[in-house]
C-alpha cells in the first residue's frame, strides 16, 4: 500500500488551490515569462504558465509552499498544459519533457521540506495532467460533424511523454483533471498504464472530471454516473470533479457517485461562479461552509480548490476537513451497481 493510500484511510486529504490565481498576483509581463533564455523567442509567451517553472521557478516554489503552509497534503505540479498538443500554441512542443520534469522537481523539493518538518504529515505531489485544448469525441467544425482535431493515438503519445517526465521528476501520483471529454481521459489513462507496464511500477492515479453546465453533464455528454462507469475498469486511487462549478452546485454530482464506487472521491470546486469580469468572488468562509456539507454527508476523501481559490481558501477548508472522518466505503452499494 502506498503512503498516500495509508494517509487516505486516516484522514480527509487536502489538495491545493489554484496555481493560475496565485500567478496572476505576480502580474508577470511578457519579459518575465521569457526570462533570459527565451528573450528572442519568435512567438508571444505571456500566458504560458507552465513555462514559469523554467523562467520563474522561485514564484512556483513559493506558491507550493504557501499551499502546504495552509494545510494542503497534496500540491499539483504546474503542468496543466504540459503536452505537445497544448504547447503547440506557443511553438514549444520540444520543451514538453523539460517543463514537466522541472515542475515536478520543484514541487517535490518543497514537499520533501515540509515532510521533513512534520514527519507525521507526509506531503505529496500530484502530476497535473490537463485535458489539452482539443477533443477526441467531437468536431470543432459545425459543418463537418465527423471531423476530429485530434486522434486517440495522438493524445496517447502526447500524454505518455508528459507522464514519463512527471514520473522522472519525482511525482507521487498522477492527476488527470478537468476532464471534459472522457475519450481524452481514456487516452491519458491508457498512456499511464503503458508507462506503468514498461517501467514495472505502480503509481496512484486520481481522475477528476468537470461538469460543464446546469445540464449536469461533461462536455462530451456524460452524467456523473456515466463518467464513473466508463472509467471504472482502470484501478484508480480516486475519482471526482473539479472546476466549472462552485461547491454547492457540485454537490449533487458527488452524491451521484459517492455510494457507487469503492474508489476514493475527490472534489476541487471553484470559488463560486465567475462574475461579469471572469473573476471569482467567493470568500474562504462561504466556500468552507458549502464544503462542510460534503463532509456532513460523508461524500469525500480528498478536497481542494480550483479557479479563484487561494491559500486562504485552502486554510479554511483544511481546518474544516480536520474535524471530519474520511468517507467510508460501503462495498454493498458498489457490488449492487455492477
């Protein structure tokens, strides 16, 4: 049993908040994104947050530290767009291995520091694997419904490269997150299984989908329960949801899967819904109150924050989570659902 599985049985684990929200506070300019190394790069680089692991490593390190200070057990690597597919926007496909490796290394150094300080509370690093900006299930062209901008195999190859670099950099687990297209997620999971087999290793996998609107479905059309069923053949550490919704709107979808699986359940909702300016206003206290409902109902094992959440949010969430026992798994419900 891995350390994280042990920790999961003892307590509700806390995931960090939003890397992007914290990076916005730095107000980095184009020159900051470029650093010395990329100062003559032919494409604009501002907005390529993953690149900051190379050009502004201290900022990334500081943010991880703030989340651990706030009570997080797990931080995510700064690699949400760390595939050749997503990096094509910046013509940086060749940097993918280095970006993931460096991001993992930075996060792992900070995690080790905190674990050394508090050996009774080991800290973990989750390799963040985002959905890419293409979808394998749907056509981006209204006039050509059969067209696909990416194939399963292209996704698998891209994800495999990301996964290898994250593992080489020292992550403790992998987090396939913000899944809006289950076929993309399956390509990522397939790639992970390939790497596990080739290297003869076992690494825990968290999987987190995103419900995109009030219909209660993912972008590729699945309900929460359908999403769970379609990935249950993979041995996952946890399944859950993140992004898109605030904590209160996410609750029914967690309820839909909580008694149907023996995987751990995770949630990292946004700080409410975005306002007219695309900003998230929900206070740590408001968010904490909503999340406490999850805990009262015994819905989750891992809790954190997505867009708009800060160390202040995570501190409130961690304090609340400490008062509750992790969700217990009633296997009768699981067996009944197969």
